C-alpha cells in the first residue's frame, strides 16, 4: 500500500508539472510581432528620369522608368534607398498645334521596387519638376505642358521680313530702292507667317536625367525583413543624362534665316 501511495503522489506531481510547463512552452513558442515601417500619404520622393518621354514620340500606355535620387527615412531607418526603381505610365498625350496650343502629357506612377527586389504597387503623382526645365506642371490636373513660343513666332516674322527687305533692297539697286525694300519686307513677313502656320509649337519633353518629385497618394508598408539590402546589387546611376532640354527662348538667339 505504501509503495502504491508513493507512486500515486509522484504521478500526480508529474502531471501537475507537465500542466504548468505547457503554458510556458506555448508562450515561448509565440514569436514577437515583426516591426513594420509606414511610408505615409503625402511623402515626397525625388526621382530621376531613366528614359526620355515627349509628346512627339510617346503614346498613351507607354512606360516611364525612373529611380529614386535620395533616400526616404522612417523612424531613423532607410526604407526606400536611393537607386530604388519606379515605373510609371503615360496616360494621355497631346501634340502642340500649328497655330496655337501647347504640347501636353499626363504621367501616372504605378510601381516601386526596392534594390533587393521587394515590389509594391502604389499610386503617386508629380508634385514638382526640375527647376531647369522649360515645361510647366499643373499640380491639380497632373499635366505637363510645353513652353509657349509666341515670342519666337513674332521674332520669326520680324527676321524673315528683315531678310526679305535686305534682298529686295539689293535687287532694286539702280531702280527704286524704297519699293524693293518694301516688297522684300512684305514677302519676307509672308514667308515667316507661312512657316509658322505649317510648323508645330515646341513639344513637352522630360529628358533622361531630368529630376522630378513624386508625392504618394497611398500608404506603403514594409516589414523589417523586407528591408535587408545586404545582398542588393550595386546602383550604377542609370539615370545619368543630359537633363532638361534647353528652353525655347534660350534657343531663339541662334536661329538664322534663310
């Protein structure tokens, strides 16, 4: 009897010990939640163009490739490193008119890929253009518009009129110089006006290397494990390029007629 009692007490103790150990093991097996980083709506991200787009060559649906030129930091942690990849889409284009109107196109941002390959679909819009660019940006509509050329049209007519006047004056030497100058000026002005009527205005262009600023329209979340860049390939600066095209106004001084 005594042996049986000792055995029963020992067994009861083992059962109680096992019951106490089970909750402890369950607690130990639950891993702490992984830390996450939130890139909030309204975050501005500077980008550089990897390819060039323009109203002359681009069509709706064409892809636009960019890369981040400055890191985005959340809670003292680099979340979007410089050299991350952004892909966008041209949603609409309009060529400049031959008499009036400017070139326009709309750019939408769709995908953000970190250097380690972690990819997010998101939505972003343009918030600023390179300060050297001659194009203008309507932030409310998201449309990029080419520079106008009214001053260039006036200059064209004036230069062709002056050129015609000089030719007319030379042709009328010994006859009626004044009449020759007047006829030549009128003919030159008419030629300049015809040239304007058959020539389109300047196209809207974002050249390779142009810097733009994107603002996020949606939140982007990353976990701690997704931000390991130790095995990411090196960044080679694929966006290096000539940058914005020269302003139409800056080129007017180099035009010559005929």
